[in-house]
C-alpha cells in the first residue's frame, strides 16, 4: 500500500477505532490523530523514576530443525549447501499488552515471541543457523503499524534474500526463512561482529512497526570473545559474561493521558517521546555488584540522538563500535549515539560501596525529530540507575589491552567513487534528489571489488544516521580530515552520524554474496518518508 493511501485510511479509522480494553492482547496501537476525544497526549503522565527493575530479554533457544514443515528450501538461499544450518529457531510476531511502568496500565504492543524487546539470540562463528519467522499479527488491525513485516538482522553479513529487504514482506498467517552462514566478511577473522540487533524493516512502516516493539538483540561469539569470563583458553578475552553481560536498548516513548503508548503516523520530521525507556521499561533500575560489567548499548530510535554520561563522571571503556570490536579499548566521558549506533562498554563498579548508586544520563538537547541542537542539558535526562549491592563472588573478568586489529585499507582495489547527498525536497526526505524506489537500483557494484562512497548532508540543521546494509565501512575522512588513531571512529562501522553540512568519505568492500541491498537514514521516520535507496551487488560471474 502506498504511503499516501495509508494516511487517508488512517484518518478514516478514527471514527471506528475500537476502544482499548484492559486484558485484551488484540487491542489496537494508537496514533494521536485517531484518539477518542477524551484522550490527550503531551506530556505523558508522571511516573516515579527508578521504581521498576530492568527486564532482561530471555536467551532464545534452538528447536529441532526436523520439526520445520515444510523443510527449508536450499534453492532459496545463497551458499546454503556450503553452510548448512546446524541450529534452527522459530520466531513468532505477536500482539500483546506490555507494562512500561508499574504506575501505568499495560499498553498494546507488538513483539517477537510476545515480548518487547524480543528474545536475545546467541550465535557463534562457524555455526550457521536458520530462523523461521511467523507473522501471527491480527490481520484486521487498525491504528498505527502495519501487520505486514520483514526482519533485518542489522548488520549481518548475509545474503540478500535473508537481509530483510523492505519489499520481502509477509502478511498475517505467513512465514519466512532467514539463513545466516556465520562466517566473517571475506573470511577475514578481523571482520567478525559481536553486537547486532534485529528489527522490522517493512517498506513505509519501519518506524511504526519498530516503535510498536519489533526489536531484539543478537550477540555473536567466537574463540576470543567466548562469552565466558572463566575460560581457561590462553586466547580467550575473558570479558564480563553471564549475568554481568547485559543488553540495553534505548527507546523514547510518548503516552496519552490514559497511559497508552502512542505514535503519530502523520509526523514526517521525526518522532520524539518524552519518556526514556531501557529495554522498554521507563527509567528502570539495575542492581549491580562492585565489579566489572559489560553493557551492550543500542539506540533503537525512532528519532532521538543521545550523548550518554555517568552521574559520577566515571568514564566508559568502549570495546566495540556498531558491533565491531575495537583494536584497543577506548575510554570516553561521553558516549554519542545516533539512532542504530551500538557500543559494547565496560563499567567497573568496584569503586563504589553497597548502598551507593550511579545514574546513566543523556545530556544532549533535542526539541524536534530533525536532530539535536548540539547544546548540552544541565541537568541531564535520567535514563536508568545502577544500585550497588554486595558482591556474590569474585570478579574473574578482564579487559585486554589489545583486541581485534582492523583489516588494512588497500585503495588499489577501488573501482568506483560515488556521492550520496541527503536533503529535503518536495516535502519528502531525499537522497541525490530522489525518493525511495525499491523497484530499481541506484548503484550496481561488482562482487569482489571495493569502492569509496561520500556521504554529504545538504541540510544545515538536521542530522541523519546513515546506515548501509551488508558490509561494514572504514572512515577515510570527515570534512576532509583523516581519522585519528585511537579514537572511537577508528573502527569498522555500519551507521554514520551525518551532522549538519557534514561530509564523510567511506571505504567499502563487497564480498561473498550478491543481490539487493539498501542505504537509508536510520531516523526511521525519515526512512519511511523516502530517504532510502536500493543498490545491488552483481554476481562476479555475470
């Protein structure tokens, strides 16, 4: 369905939208423009900070692959016979009621396996896996969101047919197989990933569907990053593990005066909520022991940017950027996060005594969905609280001085230079003056080659978190200046925070698969309003 047609239908739904009824998981998601007269939004109802405990998503468990009926079709997947799955999963997209805070009633949500965030996948390099995803959403849905879905494992090195292309959607009652080969790009161990997330990517409805709850974590491990701080292997990093390895996804959410989460489908600039949630709990708390923790931080959007600090002034020890392990840990006092940016950070609470606490704060000012002002907030916005409690055992974890070296950049491999200009034209967000059209490609690249892509923000006030699917990039320069060794940007990345009037030059390789991929702004409201393009990798044999 085209966007304009949906907006007309959305307005028509107002008169007939069913009333919300407590306890009914089929209750509809709400847009402010379709609210009954007695409901109002902005600001959200008051809630007590740090009252609710954080919820930690469950670890997803594999199933017996022989139970999948019909069996997966090898002909539908590139390199399936080379990398047959050794683990199988089923994932159910469902509607349900979710409690954001004890002082608010449960609100209609969507999510994987009936939870938000969805379950956390643990995967290991060398162990290919397959996920069969079932759409069990109500087909007669009204309100925001569309019960028609894709799923993108961001930023998996995956074949096009498993990448979650926006037009590869399924409707209620249908299923789709995603096959992940679990080898690093170019078979280069320096290009292994660690922190990924999966989310809906439906054409024109990504923002609404992700906001409704379609997000979850996927963590990759190998013989170095083993997920075991007690691993006796001499090459194991022994990073904090188990209950000391905590995924945290940030979403800002808006509620009406009845406590229902709402989303404005008519907003094209970018949607901001006024309640900060971590793992979909408003300003939660987490009890921590006086020892090292590994936190997997993710900005899940839809449109807010952050600069995170700790209330005590303690620094973050950053070990990955956008899911890519750094050459060495980097210590920073502030952690900048555009939508879809991810960091693995180590926080050592051994400096504190039981009974003390540390707050996670956002100090970046932002008034509208176009991007932050660049000014700092004082005081900052409280995100969550870490309450220090007595230790239950020794801390055997460590942080190595060196981690994973970057692959070298060989400019002799470059076969093309391309520029992508991000702008606002004709009431829609554009790339190179064009609106998104998934029926044609804007760039054909040859498998096995490298290119330089230049990202340019034509706007002077808005920001764009630019995400390129499939391959990570290395930054050659920002505004004409090379990247400093030892900085956060001295890493492989998949999302670049493109600030006002900024220009960035990126180095890419294209290996191992072919097919359709996309480049887009990960302010998902901008993405849904046409700031996206398709690019194709051509089979080297063609």
